[in-house]
C-alpha cells in the first residue's frame, strides 16, 4: 500500500514538474530561440535572419532550434549543427577562427594602431611647438601694435 | 622627384585591391550556395511514407546505393525532371543494391498524391515532416538530388533539376561507378 | 512622340555635359573666361534638359503610357496617382535619372550662388560636376535607358513593387540622393582647391552649408528608411545592417567626421590635407555605394537586378573618379603640408583628432563587414555571412567611444587645458553619470551594454547642461539680462556652436531610444485562432476576428485584436496580410499602437488557407520613437545651422568689379 502511494506521489511530482517547467520556461524558451535564430541566416531570403523571416524554411528552422533547446543543446551546439549542414554561410556571426579573426579583431587593431600613431604624433607636434613660445616670434613694431589696439577698441 | 610617401603606397594598394575585388566580384553570383555536406555520412532518416501507411528508414539500406530526390508539387522544375527520375528508377530497378526515394518537401499530402498520379510514379516517397529531413541534408529548395554510397556517405549533390546532361552524368559517372564499388 | 522628345533632351544634356568638361578646360588652358561662361551655360541648360526629360517621364506615368518599358515595369493603371509619380524612382533606370537630375540641380545652384563670390572655383566646379554628370548620363542612355519602348505595347503595367507602395517612397529616395549627391559640391570645391593651389580655409567656409545640407538630407533619408523598414517589413527592427543600408551609412560616417575636422582647420589652420582626404573619401564612398547597390554584387533586400555590363561600366567610372581625386591629392599634398603646432596633448584639437579616428574605425568596421563576404568569395574561401551580431559586437563599442567623446571634445578649450580645468569640467558629469546609472541599475536595468550606454549618455548630457549654463550666465551677466535671455544671446553670437550641441542632444535621445528598443524589446511569435488570447508585458491581446479584406490592387486577410491593459480594453489593432494581385506579391501590413513611450507592434505574417488561424508576431518596443525624435532634433539643429543669420560687420565682401566677366579677373591673364 505504502509503496503504491509513494509511486503515485512520484508520478504526480514528475508530471507536475514537467508541466511547471514547460509553463515557466515558455517565455525563456522563446527568448533563447530568438537569440539563436537571430544569428542564423535565412538561406532562401535576402540578408534576413531566420527570426525575422517568414519563409517556410525559416519557420521550420526556428522549430528545430526550439526542439534542440528543449533537448538541452547549447546555442553554440545548435549553430554548429546548422553550419555542418549549410556551411559557414548560414551564420551571421562568422566563427572566431582562421582568417575571420582579422574580421573580428581588425577594427580594434586599427583603433589601437591609430591611437598609437596619433599619440606619437601629438607628442611630436607638442614638443615642436614648445620651441615657438612668445620669445621666438617676431617682435611687433609700433605700427602693428597701434593697429591691434585700434582693432581691440573697435570691438568694444 | 621622390614624392612617394608611405601613405601614398598604402592608399594606392588599398584602391587597387578594392577595384580588383569589385571586378572579380562582378562575375560571381551572390546567391550561389556552397555545397557542404558532400563526402560526409548521410544523416539517418526515419519518416512516414507518402503513399502507404508505413515508416521508411534509411539505415535499413546500408550497403546499397541510395538516391534521394527532394521535390514538391508546387515546384515547376520538379515537373521537368520527373520523367528523368522515372528513367533512373527504371534503369536500375533490377539491381538489388539500388534504392531511390523521393522526399516530399513543404507540401500538402493531397496535392503531392495528385501530382504523382498525374505525372506517373515507379518509386517510393516519404514525407518531410516539419522540414526535418531537408534541413538535416542542408537543402535550400527543390529540386535537389543526393547520391549516397554503400558505406552511407553522401557522394553527390545536385542542386536544380536532373535532366539532359545532368541526367547522363549522374547515371553514368555517379550511380554506375558507385554500384560497381565493392560493399 | 513625347517620350522621344524626353529621350532626345537627355541626349542633348549628355552632349552639353560633355561640353561642360571641355569648355572649362579650354578656359583654363587659354586663360579666357568666356569659355567658363560657356561652360556655365552648358551646365544650366543640362539642368533644364534633364528636368524636361524627367517631367515627360512623369507625365507618361500619369497618362499610363505602357509602351515605355520602364513604366510598364514599375507602374499599373490601378496604382494610386501618388505612386505613379513615385514609380519614377521605383526601379534602377528611373532612380538613376533622378540621381542625374539632382546632380545637375546642385551644379546649377552652385554655379548660380557662387558665381560672383568664388570665381576661381567655377571652372573647376563646372569641370568636376560635369565629369560626374557625364558618367551618369552615359550610364542612363547606353545601359539603362528609362525611355526605351517595347513592342507590342502591353495593355497594362506590371505594377510597382508593393513594398514600395508607401508614402515614404515619395520622399525617402530623393532625400537619400540629395544627401549622396550633395557631397559632390564640397568635393568639387576641394578638387578646385587642389587644382588651383588655393588651399586656404576659403573652400571650407564656402561649402560648410552645402556639406551640412547634404548631411541633413542623408541623415533624414537614412532615418526615414529605417522607419519605413520598421513598419513595412514587419520584423520589428529599423536597422538590419543590410549591405545597402551600410552603403548609405558609410558616406554619412565620413561626412560627419569631415564636419567635425573642418572646425579645426577653420580655427587653427591645421589638417588641410586631412580634410581634403575626408571629403574625397566621403564622395568616393557615395559613388562606391552606388556601385554596390546597382551592380548586384552583394545580396541585399534592396538590390536592383544584376547586370555585369552595367557593373563594369559603373566600376570603370568609379575607378576613374577614385584615381582622379586621390591621385590629385597625392600629387598636390606635399605642397600643402601645414606646420602642425599643438600646444598641448589635451586640447580640443586633439579631441577632434580622436573623434576622427573613431569615425574612421567605425567606417572601417562597416566597410569590412560589408565587403568581407565578397572578399571571401573572390579569394575562394568558405562563403560566409556577416550580419547584425557582428556589428553589435564590434561597431557598438566604437560608437560608444564616439558618444563619450561628444561629452569631452566640445568642452575642453582650444590649444591647452590644465588638469585643474579638466577636473572642473568633468567631475560633475562623471558623478552625475554614476548616480543616474546607479539609479537605473536599481530600477532593474541590468544588461551591461545598456548600463554602459546610459552612463555615457548621462555623462554627455551633464557636460552639455553645464556648458549651456555657463554660456547663458556669461551672456546674462554681460547683457544684464536673465539666463534664459542669456542663452539666446549665446545662440545669436555663436549659432554654429549651439546648433552643433543641439545635434548632439538629438544623438543622445536617439541612443537612449536604440538602447531600450533593441535591448528591452519583448517579442512573441505564435499561432492564434480567433478567440485566443496572449499576454505580452502588461498587455493582453485577444484575437477577436480573422476575415478577408480587399483594396484597390490587393486582396488579403485582416485580424482584429482587442488589446487590454489591466482588464480595460485600450485599443483595437488591425494587422493585415495582403496579396497584391498584379505583381503576385504578398506583403504584411503592421498594426502599431503607440503606448506611453514605445510601440505595441502586431503583424500576421501567415494566415491559414482556410482562414482558421494566423501566425502572429507581437512586439513591445519600449522608447522606440525616441530614435526618430532624436533624429528630428538632429534635423532641427542642422536646419538652424544652415539658416543661421550671417553675422555682419565681418570682412566686407570685396566685390570684384561687376557681373559675369569678372571671373576673368581671377583667372590670371596670359602676359603678352
């Protein structure tokens, strides 16, 4: 008797937890599906992700992502699956390897190099100009001084 | 006389590279798709048959040469290639090591059955439920045709209809040699 | 017959624009101004002739002359009159004609406006503009002729692409072209400066308004395109990093960098070569953009039909322009080396330099991202795609850096700044930003990117506020008025600065909109039957009904949603799925409900054949309108800049001797 009650209890909890998990995770699941689908290209559309596209293939792919997420696969594993079937073309986010590293790192590298040269040149320019302090300029003669004063007066 | 500075060279090289890239790019096709799954093991299929109430499993045919053709009743090019598919089946149907399946893609069962009635049929078809088979095979659209060897490796993928030269190429240079390979 | 007349007038325009190349050249060679006058007449007549061609084409649209192939392809008798006119730029051929027309308009206006004030520039301006115009007219007449006839005459047209049948179609492309092509004026002035060797600040002063006008049009064009995509394509976003969007964005980035760095040259007479380089780059990018869009080299939602022949011609033309402009720059640059003198590493000059660096890195990101797939294909590597996830990861940090600089650059002094000075300027904004970000953190904003963005926005906002406050109190004290009036005095006395800061405020508003609408968007896709309900955020949507509807040139289904909030019905929404019968194209029509600060957005991308269910996509886009409010503020700032009052009592205009022939006064006469 006790055994069967215990058994019923276990089944009950199991069913409950599955139901709960599904109810609770529905929003999260959509969110994750969206996250993954936004990184995959709709192969039959023009530069749209399968999340945005309404093509049948895109809808089917979204369903597959959803199922694989439920089975516990990670987004990277799901992407790897699609890459193995459709090639690198299917992901909007080129994998960080090989020549693609240049794509990912290039802008930052450029920023670093640019900043370095800019900094160096700025140093050069500022040291150059410190020599041209007021004492290095041509002294103004009386005529110029008067003109400047007249102009200053006229400003007021 | 010198006048060539480093940035000149960078700029010129950049411009030249750009123009070459654009020129070469003009002759490419931005919509062309790379074949990916060739020479990889064929994903297994278990799917309901279209015409009978039974399941078809690809695993059961390991050791045979398998031809998979993805088609749909709404697809115009499929109609053009259909009689060539019938011809392939007719040519090899007596060979026990040959199997051919049609995979009905993004279609309605009723329309698919009508299509087969109108255009004739001599091989078995399965239903691609929710696009699972086609996505597993990396199919972009129909028609696409795959040839799988005795070891279960995909050896050939044909995007677009099988007719004319493509037909003779597939029959003579793909299927026949594969049938002649030892199991 | 009329169409042939239009065709003929464009042919004459080509001949005249060719004359526009030859005459200024002869004028410069023989030092005879009469030739330049002839060139000017050629340019003005070109404008008139292309206008005639365009109006004839528009007239043929209105009278439904489907014997013209292009009209047959982009119009239909059932099309509302509005779109019949806009159909002119609904395809490749006609939009090129619009491009050429705008170019000739700009050129005519520039020669009229600057004829007296910039006589030295005129021959070069006419020359450069005519070269560009000749290229485009040749492309139009030889490779994509909108006047071509077909026989037998079709009974009706194939219809304008339904996606283009939208009010935005009437203004979006012309605005973009006004922006793209508008850059040709500062470009021509820059080339004139290079050729003539007059490399002072004159050309910058003369073109400042042209540049900002082009920038304004480009900004509005891009933003309007975004809004159009937002409600028409129905996926809930406004920017997809599509190659063609990028093609419009790249010249914008460089033009913006140029607008900033010219200020350094105007104030400090430095970076002359750099500014020339930037404007040449900006216009080159608008030509390259044209090539990318027209050649069909990249796959995009916007692409026109591909045709390698056309592509080769445009590429040849673009290459010619690149070699001409950059080549001249390289040959002339050594003569322009200005002695660069900086007083301090920390000064507004150096802030501008970093601004330029960031803009160029941003440009490089977009450029590389756009062309990388093409390069991989040409080099025969694996074919790849580069899309939004890439730009989000790489472009966004750079953009954040730019926005940060927006709070620094305008407020540190020219020449030199002490650390004490800096402390005074930036401690308060830092603290304010920290405090506000903390507040948002407590309020539940937890995404690191959103927090970083908000921190930067508040930093800049505080810096702007402090600066405005300082300016206002300065002028209030000086004019013995209150701060409010003081602020207006500040505006009157330095309109360029104040309008610039207004544009910055617009950017901040837009950034807030982008942060919230992209990172806090909530979305659901599901299948619904009439009677079913779904919750999104605080809203409940009930599909009350699903039924057939019919328009002039389409049929479709419409869903009726009752929208509830806290149990109260607040609105009804009617998204549609349309099918345009003539062109056999389906579209989705979005239903948008404006909530307090954002949008509730519903589409039905798929409806069951028997009408029993629909696939429904609902989105909540918080603060999405701020993106365009920000754009509006930016546009207002740019407008105020263009139409600012010119301060008088500054260098009286020296009127050199009279009317037309005094161009000659500035073209050195040959000594006999």
